[in-house]
């Protein structure tokens, strides 16, 4: 071999840029590039065309790695398939790596990553739509494309309506290619309701939508990496040409109009599903993608379905790597011969080796690689190397310092530089000699051969003049790249990352870190605004940019010596002109004191392209690397706000959600199982801290959770708690339990569900209160919190004051905010202990109600059950035609104890009447009428409380029959709502512990679910819902719905009409205790946001509009007239609901909902009936359609109001007396 010794040119300061001016003996010699490459002419049209064996910054593969690569070129005039071709570096193993059978068009190029991974499939990263690292190569079904669609009916089915059932069935074979979809409507994706972002909107309550999109393939796809990208809420099942290819939260059978999602999922972030194994379903000509979008139930607040179908670029990874030191590389043809080959020497970073297309063999070097396209030169015979050095080294200096740039290179080069952060190019200023600095400046410099850059861009920051007290973090990057990062509020993932350079200077001004990195925007609400807004960023250290980790204790208190990423927090909610800056850092420090794991942080002054951006809180990013650093090696699931997966998978989190949502933790065995899944001590401290600091932008937002895979306990971590410690828009004296119980943020996230679930265990309630006392006397004591406050205040004071002055905020405002934090800390312990004691000492007590119960049997006879003055229960029975009236003391016949309140009644079949009531001891009792056998007609008594061993009732029960099963709801003396039902055996379970009821509950049904409606202990109307499917599968799955922003009195009532769930309640003048805070910051920014401005002391209806807040509207003009809680009766024939209530004059009033308008009548006046002293009970006869109301008059008699075309009245007790005579 002929050894060529390259000419080594050592270039010092360049004067005119025309060559070498002098040699600097102090510079280290550059490495020799070795001999030139050699190769033989290719055989056939496929040839090796270009390779890069030292890829550092050229481009990334599908895993985001800077793998080396080889490019092959089809120089022929026809396309060819790569099947049968091989790459090898060892002639003993000709088939070392085999090309997949991908097609390369005539004149085309194909890239092979030489990563050693040995695959021709997608990397998991490519399936993360949020990362947006790899766009579709071919889009088969575009975003927003027109689809054929058919939505399931939203009207509720009546069991006896066969036509309604028939209409519920989905069209048979709707997923098939040749299905006739002419009956389908046409509209653009996305489909849904409730999120204000749907292109094709459906009525509220839609549970199923079927969509079809036809597309045509003219020829086979170049890539077989088929991907479905879909954003959905709550589930879907996708079919390609009639075959099911992907599904989430969907049952195995083909969906129809009775189908619902069997799990919940929030839309907002599209997911990708790899359909590569189904690519064979595609065919030339007509293809159909069919998708069923599924909702959890009719009462769901939203539905979303936004699909896209396409292919990702062909991705090939060879199973061996290129040797940077040099080797032979062979392209082997299908017949086993060498089709092409090249011998290359040691390679230089980011300079590719390739051929000029017009030559057959001329290998040379390109300073600018061109993978996937023609090599156009200029071509170098050998690699070019260069090195630049700054003198003096970057640091802190007085004005007037002079900076020199020294260099080494293997050929004659020029030095060009910039001072605005941009990368120098061939037109940038030429360096000619020392540069004087009078202000802080940044240099970006590189060597050039002609117009092509040689080597890396080097950066240097000089802190000239005022030196900050805090350490300095200097970032330099292309100004346009900074604008991209700063202004693109939706930019996320690797696709939004921009290359930058980082320099860290300690407080003495010495540069301690210098490396390239990737810069991204960080945060949520803080992303908005223009260039003038101080925003948060993230730094990612990768080998692509420079060091893969920063080997320096950037955050001293972290106890971590190196970092792979950092978060630069601007403290948007606690910064700028209105904040103290230190709230979030203080809260994380306090969590650490309480034994929790927290993201550590410290303070820096941030410079971007030499411009001062002020004080930043530099903190750890809480992903898998963070947990490895603090908890040790292993794999971790890391989940954050929005159930976003940072590391690992969502499966464990969803398993925990399902367990928490479907399990009663008053059962100690269940609680112990939860303790094996969740670190209870950690979670308790986490909740206590967030409630103590009044962090009310939580738990719906700003949270992290993690566990070690596969069976570690979940722990919870504080994050972005800037509303805490007096930073939120509410009083320091606000009750956090009112917020967590009856107010809150968006939705009902798992953290809140978990807290609710734990409070269902009496032992945990005691434990929680002990932990509150322990932490208030320990980590959360005033002195400890003030210690953290003063430490951070003193650290940043000088630089924050400077920042406020140059931004013209006035430093007084910052000091005022610091004083607010101090004031909060000094008073919070007292308030929090008081509110904790109040919340856990709250007991339920019955509210007197003078109401009777009424049912109708199969013959049309009506049976009214009422308590006499001595508590004995009577049944007053009226024949269907009213001709016969009979009054029997049934509790005496059954030998049951007296009732302490109004009874509830139901009927299970002919003669099977049942009555449930609360006795004076709090026990629940059932009176059952025997229908068959020798004792037919007799009444028997059962003490349900004793038989089932359930807690005594604190309020009167409510009952409804659903699918032939009676469900009884009541509230025990501790304030816990409970359900008892009989499906052949008596069963019982508590409802979720929170929101906690105040007084009795009402249970009702729609065609799809059970509903329990009540007023919470803080005065909000609430309804818990359990779907028919949950009942069918015997799942303990209740979901709450709170009616925010208006207090409720008495007992709210829920009902369904026109497919919508509605809740009616009395709206008093004031909240009963402390108004629950509701986070409505987003809604208040929307034009159509409305709050209730009607009168109080009246009836109000809450109706859904597909949004978070239900519409609140007054029912008629009843201000000051409503005296009692309404009852609701349903006319099944006409699908209409009637409300009846007692007014202050004792009149029974009726409200009828006609479409969206309430009509009021006064049956008492119209019938000439006497005034009522109690609340009415009512029904619509299934036999005649006649409406009946029964109430107790002021004289003690039972009175009946009847409407069969006009209103009539009769005194039922008088009828009984007349019959007795």
C-alpha cells in the first residue's frame, strides 16, 4: 500500500484570510486522515454511492440517533427491487445483511442506517405522534378529510318500543369495502362533541359514530410501514377493507349502536398504531378504512375521533456498523457476486465519502453530505480537519478586553464569525485580528474552505461589565431557531428541538461547562405570548450536539454529578412582574423535607445570544433518568399531567386507574392491596402539601407519578405549584377541602380519585389526620417554611432586583410578593388544621321531610305508603277506576318497627310490593308483600341493616328498579352514601366517599345508567353515575358530576329527557359554609362563557351543553315561592318528564319541560284542592296515561290531584272513611 503523508498546515492568526500567517508551536497537531479511498467500477445499475462512517451532526435515524449510513443508487432507467442484495464487510459472510424487498425507482436512492440494529421496521419513537419526529411519507387518508358517517341515536330507548330497538342496530357489514354507504352523511374529520374543536359535531349524548373513508391505490406502496394516527375519546375499533386492525377500549365483537367504550381515554394527543403486519390487506384500486368511535355513556361530556392513515419512510438498519478507522464494504448481488465495493481509510466526523454521479469509480470526500440525493461536490481527495481556539478563554472581564481566534487546519482555511448567535457561513465577517469588547458578547466561529464549512462551529461568551451574583447560563443559537422555539407554542417533541450551544459560568465568572445541546420550549400556559414574554425551556444533551451528559453539578442540592437534560423554569405563574419567583421551588423543597422525592433546582441568570433574560430556576426533568439518578438503576413508568407517558408505558397506570375506580376500599383486604400498589405515606404527604399550600391548579394539572417496573409502588411528585403559597387568584383563607370535595379543576383525574378512594377507608381517615398533625409540627411548621423562603429570597435578590429594574417593573413589586408568601406561611398552619378538623368531624343528620310514597301495580291500582303520627306505616290502596279505597297498617301486620322518616316503595311484579324505610334506631327495614303460596297477601318484615351487617342510616332511603333489580341508596351516619341491591341475593357496597353528601340522596335511572343525586356537604349539587354495562359486569364504577358555581339546597333531583341528563335543585341565596373554589381560567377566556345571573331562592335546572360547565337556568318565575324539594315523574308514552313541588302557599305546582322551555301550572288552584303541608309524590299511570299526585294536607289528610284532561281533586282519607261506613 502506498502511504501518503498529508501536508499539515498549522495556521495561527489569519491576517487577510489568504493563507498561513504564522505557526503556533503550542497547538497540538491534528490527526492524519490516512490514505485516500479506493474502489472498483460497479457491476450493474445498483451501486454504492455515498457513506458516512463518522456521523455526529449530519442527520438522525428513526430513533433519534446519529447512526452512520450507506447510500445505494439505482443508476439504471428502470426501477428495481432490493430483495436478494446484501451488504457485508467480510467476504466470508456474503449475506451478512440482506436488503428488504423495497423498490428503488430509476435514478433513485436508498439509505441504510449502519446502526447494528438489524431491522427493517419502525422504531417505537416513530409511533409517538406527539414527538412528530418522522412525518408521513405517503398520506392515504389526510387529516380533516371528508368521511361518510352515521351516528348512533341519542334518544333513550324504551324497553317496550321495538321500533326504537330496531333503529339502534348498526347497518350489517358496514366495514366491508363494497358496503352501500349511500345512507351515510358526509362530513370532515374530526367527529364528536363537547371540546369545541370538532369539524363535524354530533348531539350531546352520542355514544357511537360509524365512519368510512374510501381511497384508491394506483400502485403498490414504496414503504410497508403502514400507520394509523388517531386522536380519540373514549375508544375506537378500526377496520381496513373489512378486517379489524386496531382497537382501544372496544369489545371484541363488531360495534353496533348499543356499544360503548369499556374504558375512558381523553383526547388531545394523537396516538400512532403500527399496521405494518396488515399492509397486505391493501390492494390496487378501491380501499376502505372504517372506524367506530365509542363513548363511555350518554352522560359523557365529550366525544372525539380524528383519524389519519399513511406510511412512514422506509427504514432499514443493517446488523453491523461501519468502522470509523476504515475497512472494506461490499455490495453483493442476488447471484452472490460483488456488485460494488469500496475500501475507505479512517474517517472524519460529518464528511461523507462518495462518488460524483458522472464518474464510475471516483471516490472522494464531501464536506456537505447529501444522503438521498445526487452528489454534486466539490469533492476533496482527503478529509479536511480544523480546530479553533479563543484567547483569552471565555469568562468574566472588564470592558476593553481583546479576543483572538487561533486555528489549526490541514489545508488553507478562513475563519468567519458572528456575534448574534447565528452559525457563520461563507458570507459572514472574516476574522482579521483581535476584537475589542465593551459589553457582554457571544462569538460563533468556524473555518471555511471556499463556501463550505470545515469542522464544528465553536462558541464563546464573554461576560463584560456587570457580573451577576448568581451563576450564568449562556445559550447561543441561530436567531431564527430561537424564534422557532420561543414562538411556536404548539411545538413539542424532537421535531421542535433546535441545535444550540451552552456555556455555564460559576459566580466567579469561570466557564465550567461548554457543550452543544438541543433547545425546546417548555410548559403549558406559559407558551403563549410573543418574543417579549419570559418563557421556560428545556435543554437536551445528546452526542448529536456535543456531550451526551453534562459532567458538572449544575444543581448542587440534587446530589447528581451529571445530567442528560434540564428544565429552565421562568416561573410563568409566579414570575414576570407579578410574582415572587420562589413559590414552586419552596414547595418542592418542602416535599423533600416531608420525605418525598422532588425535582431539585437552583438559580441562574440566563443569557440567550448575549441578551439578559433574567433569573431562571434550573431544575431536574423528572423522567426515567431522574429516577435512575435518585432511586437506582432499573426501568420506570413515568406519567405526568394529561396521562402523558414520559417513560415506560401507560399500562400500569391504567391498571391502577381501573383498580381504584372499581374497588371498595372500606374493605380492608382491598385497602391492603392498594397499599402494595401505591406508596400510601408518599401520596398522603403529597396531598397534604398541595392542600396546605392551596395549590388549586391541581390535581387536574401539574402532577407527576412514577413507579419502578414491574411491581414498584407508585409515588407522586410536586410540579409547577406556582399557585401555591398565596400565588393563586383566591383568598389565603380558602378551604382546600371544599375545593377537593365539591369544586376542583378539570375532570376527575386519578390523583383525586385515589384520594377519594382512600378516604373510603375509616382507618385511612384516622391515619391522614395524624399525618396532618405530624407534618404541621414538623416539615410544614412556620419556621421551616420561612427558612426556605429566606434562603431563596436572599439568593436571587440582587439579580431579581436588577431584572425588575431593567424591565421597568419596579423592584418594590417583587418585595411585596415575597411578603405575601411570608404572610401565607405564618397563617396557613392554623387554617389548615381547622379545616381538616371540620371536614373529618362532619356527621350526617336526617332532614325532616313530609313525603309519602306511591306505586302502581299491573292492574292499575295505586298504593300510597305513608307514616302515621306514631311512625307506623300505612298503605292506602286505590282501585284503578278510583271506586275502592282501602287503608291498612302494613308495618303492624309485618311486625316491623315504626318509621323515623318517609318511606320508599317499589314493585317487582304482580302482588310483589315492597316498602323500605329507616327506623328510629337507624336500621333500614323492608316490608314485603307475599304474592304466592298460602301466605299470599301477607306482609313480612326484614331488618336489612342487621341481615347485611351494613352501617345504620343517617337519612331516609331512596329506591329504583333497574332491569328488574331493586337498588336502594342511603347515607349512613358517617356521611357515606351506600347502595344495597337484590339480584337474587342481597348485596351492598358504598359509593365513592367523595364528594361527600349532606343529607339524603335520591336514586334514579335512565335507560343507560343508575344515578344517585345529592347535595354535597359544601352545598354543590352532585350526581354519581354507574352505567348499565358496569352493572352488567358487576363493576363498582361510579363517576361523579358536580354542578359548579351555584349553591344547592335540599335534595337535587336528576332525570333524563330528549337524551339529555338534567339536574334540578333549589338555589339558595348563599353557600351553606365555604364556597368551593372552581378553576375556570380557560373558560373565562372564551366568548361564550356564561355564569348564572338569575335570581336565587328558586328552582334552577342544570343542563349539559357538551362542555365542562352545564348551562344553569331558572325554571319559571318562582323567586321566594319554593318551599320543598321537587319530585319527578315520567310519562313513558310521550317521553316527557313532569316536576311537582310545594310552594310557600302550600300549592302543589307542576313544571313541564316542552323542548327547552318550562311551563308552570298550579294544579292545586285548578282543582280547588286544599294546601299541602308535605311534599307531593306522583306517577303517570301506565294503564291510562293519567297523572296523579298525592300529598298530605295541613289537616293531616292525604289528598290526590288527578289530571286526565283537566285537574281534579279528592280527599283520600275521606274516601276511606266513607268506605268504612
